[in-house]
């Protein structure tokens, strides 16, 4: 649709649509939902936006952003019904916050690098209501984040105050140490210690990836994609003569795996 043909208040119409869905004559399913029941849908829509972005499909990105926006309006409507806040309050709040946190754009501050902006951003946050009660720089990283992302964010914050290595060579002995501790836990057949030491290895690998400016989530996604591609080759190769992986020995599957690696 051309821009000039669009409704000047499309967002307002969407808010009204939600009010109708939640109204007395609205949808029974929508009326039944709560902020708690909607949490899985909100998380799912966020990941679907990310998937669409990775597929680089503008049409799909548009659709998934719409679905995510719908979830945001859904939550705001529920809050309005409870007398907590409105969608307008949500918008006004973020406008005020972003204006306050960008004094180099909307004020007289002179910041020229992204590092300066980030440092100033953190300084401004510390002065805001609610942040002054935080006892640690690590507070505020959502607990519901996927573990790899949460570990990355926590390590980033620790690094901001200087808790970091100076060069990559310093990280490798620490990784070796964690692996040795994991092997020892395995040798002792200590299940709890084995889990703990394995977690330490994951955490250390995330820290190394952060130090190298590699996104651990993206790195793992690429490896997963590579595994799927190679495993599919194994399945197709086994199926060609009318067999399947279930009919093969581990040595036969290993040979197929090596062939799949040779093909990329």
C-alpha cells in the first residue's frame, strides 16, 4: 500500500481493535487472557522476528513485527483495564527515557564514539529512579534471557569496570583449567560436580567469545546449521540405496559423516 493511502492513525486503529477484542462483545479467547498467560506468546513472537531478520525477508519481517506489536498492545490493554497504565503511557515513557539518555543528540553533551555513549548511558541510568537502589552492576540483566545471551551480557558488564583479560593468551590456560576440573569430576563420578564444571566450561567459552567480539549465540547457531546440513547428507546418502541410518553401524555412519565434512 502506498504511504499516501495509509490511515494517518493506523496505530490508533490497532489499539481500538484490541479494545474491541477485549470488550464485552469481543473474542472469548482474547478476553480470557492475562499478562501471565501471554508471556509464552510474547517470547515466541520475539524469536519469530529474529528468525525473519535472519532470513532477510522484508515481507516476513513486516508480518512478525506486527505480531510482536500486537502482543505489546495486548499487554498494555490488560494493564489499562486494571488501572495500571495505558498504551499512551508506554509510548510517553519510552520517548522521555530515550530523550534523557541521548543528551548528545537532544542536549549539549559532546560524545563522538560509541564507547563514550555507552559509558554515559550507564552513568545516566544510575541516576534514574529505581536504579539508585541497585547494589551491583550485574543487576537488571533479565533472568529469562537464554543462558548464552545472559552469560554474555553479564560478562560485558563485568568487563566495563575492568574485570577482564588484557589479551586472548590469558584466557586459554583458564579454559584448560576448567576442562581439567570437568575431567576430574567425571573420573570421580560426581554428578553434581560434573554438571557444575560443565557449566563453568560453557561460561568460559562465552567469555572467550565476548573477548574476541564473537557473538556466542550466533556462533552456536551457525554450528547447529552446519550439523543439520551434514546430518541431512548422511540421511540422504543412507536412503539412496534404500537403507536408513537405523540400519547402519556407528562406523558406517562415521564414514558418512566424514564425507559430509569433505563436502562442506
